[in-house]
């Protein structure tokens, strides 16, 4: 049970680090399309992997009531990456498509 919690936290950390590195590369390299394409593919893979771990923790929280709080906390940690990804996306869109006026 606790192995899933630990693996989930590691997956979240790795997703955050790789996403931040790709975002930093985009900012450093300017308007290069390579980081955007790599980042887009990474986001698709990260969504799938994080969703699997999220639903696994959610399922186990309903099965093992004695560890329910730990599983739900881990689900919350997994969900923390969503607003960070939205912020990165907002910044990228603002750079790629600046407002006219």
C-alpha cells in the first residue's frame, strides 16, 4: 500500500521537474518550436501516467479505510501539478500569441 504512495509522490516530483526543465528551455531558447513539441508530447504522457496513479490511489482509499487519509493526501499532491501546468501554458500562450493593441 505505502509503496504506491511513495511511487506516486516520486512520479509527481519527476513530472514537475521535467515540466519545469522543458518550460525553462522554452524561455531560454525563445520561440523555438522544438521545446513546444517535446513539451506537448510530455504533457500527454504525464497526464496519462498521473491519472493512472491518481485513480489507483483513489480506488485504494475506498478499499483500505485504515490508510484512507494517506491515499487522499497523495491524490491531492498529484493534483497540485495541474495549476502549475496551467500557469506554464498561460505564459507560453502569452509569449507565442501576444495581445494586439
